[in-house]
C-alpha cells in the first residue's frame, strides 16, 4: 500500500539528436470534460529546452533541432506547475543518434491525482516521437479542404481553429471540430483524405 502527497507521475521521453520534435498533451478532467488551464503557469525543467504553449486544454511541447543536439544521452525532466508549486509529470528523457529511437508510444492516458480532483492526460500519438514532425499552426476548415502547402512533411500537423466539413471527391465528408488535429501521413499530402489522419 502507498500514499503520496505528490501527484507527479512518471513519463519517459525519447528524442532524436539534432531533430525538431513535438508532442501534444490533451488534459481532461476525470469526467471527460476539458481541463481548464486558465490562470495556471507551467515550466519545463531539465538540462535542455522544450517550449510549452497552451491552447484550450492542449499543451504543445516543442523541441528544436538545436536544443536536441545535447551532449548527454539522458536527462531528468519535470513538468512543474508554478501556480500550485507541484510537479505534474517527471521522468528520464533519452536522446539517440541511432537509426531508430527504439521506442514506441506505449502510454495514451496518465492519471494525475491533484488535491480534490483527478486529471486524465491523453498523449496525442499521431506525431512521431522525437521525429521530424512540427506544429504548422491553426487551420480554418470552413473552406472544405485539407491544407495544401507543398512544404508540409510527413508527421507535420495543424490544429483546427474553425470547424468545417472536409469534402474530398470519391472519399466522402469528414466533419472536424475546433481543436481537432490534422496529421500529414506523407510529404506534400495535398487535398487527399487518405494522406491525413484526423484526431478529434
């Protein structure tokens, strides 16, 4: 039996040395409703830099190629809630220059027990772990088509800012809502539904 006064949960991170990378963490209350980040400040603490940005109940963590070109192969890290003075997530981060990071996303939900409440953290696994994926910005889906920038690479993704119906000939309609993520499944995917993965 165990009792803890610290809600922190362990999560190991894997990165490719010298590569851009990004991950989206979606925070939900125990009843499935979006967690409210309003008025809270978080800090990523480690021997390397990861930029945090928040939109609705999503936390986007980005690392640049320069920041992932670290000297050591592993570091301790923390996601620290400055407002409540509590560590939420912590663990070991691994940096590799091998042909493969030799790790897959194995956790999609983490439960954090805060004082008087429970938060479920869902890790969006559509983007490659420590790979070349990057957040391309907000996307207005009201025009009815997928992003068509020829510079889009496999693993890049957008967050839908305005919902709509993505209508592609021969494929059918896909209704997307604000906050949905559109992940490219190939380089220059164009307006082809099979080249995209939608996470609502």
